C-alpha cells in the first residue's frame, strides 16, 4: 500500500508550538502609511523553547524627516537617524536575524505592511513566514477580559517585566512576554501547532446575507 503523504510543511505551519522558533518584531516608523512613510527603528526578540533569547535592534535612516509628533512619541531625532544605516540595510539585517522563524507582531498588519514593502524592494518577494498577530490572538483567547487589546493594556494585564514605551526593542520584548502568556491560553483551548495559533489569531470575516 502507498504511504499517505505526511503534513506538508508550509513555512513551519505544522510545527508544534513548543518546537517552533518565533521572532517577535516591532517597528518605529515616520508615519502610518507604508507608501509615504519609512521605517526608522527595528527591534526583535527570538523566542525558542518558550524562552526569550537573542535580541536585534537597529536604527534606520528613513531618508525623510521624522516629524514632530513621532519624535515626541519615540524620542528619536533626525540627526541620530541620519547617522543610521539605510532602511534597506537595516531590513536586510533583520531578515538575516529572523531566518525562517514564525514572525510575531502586535497589530501585525501594520508592521508587516512596512516589512513586506521593503522586502519586496530588496528581493522582489514578500515575506513567506507564518505570521501571528498578538492583537487578534489576545481578543480571541481573552474573550473580553481586557477592555482594549493595546500592548500597554496587555503588558499591564499579564504583568510583563518590560514596559512598552514606543521604542522598538522594549516593545518587542513586552510583546514576546505577552505572546508566551497567550500561547499558554491558546494551549488550554487545544492549540498544539503553529497552524492552530494562526487559526486562532485569524480575524473572522462576517458572512453577509
């Protein structure tokens, strides 16, 4: 008899949660639109064996002024960004750090829209890794136990050791701690693989009749 095919590994989706490597990423940007705004800081934390590990942090020269509102929020200034590596160099270094890990971000659509745009410029392709959004995952597994799924709210709810502060690395560290708490809750709901986690974190589209 012909052996049935095993699970097809699509970017690590079939990996068991405890076997997967996650890279939690956070960006600071000059504005909200990936069309007109650019990345000015990248922070990331690698999570392996459910423990926080190697970290990545770099400023990036966006090639455009950062603007008063973003500068006030982050504390970043144009002179220090002008001395930073170009966005393409910063993103290349991040991609090398991330490898084929599962990508995690808080409000992933925002961060991934910027990373996808820069990765496309560099390679002609978008990111292929599975992506977990901690906002959507928190809304699903917490079921209304927090009023808002902001990073600050979740960091407070779970008592993370790092407080988010609108800088890329501390925000990535806080998100990584939140991720581990959310994975624990997802496992209580029967999640065992990265695919299960992505399913829980996928936003349900409302059916229109």
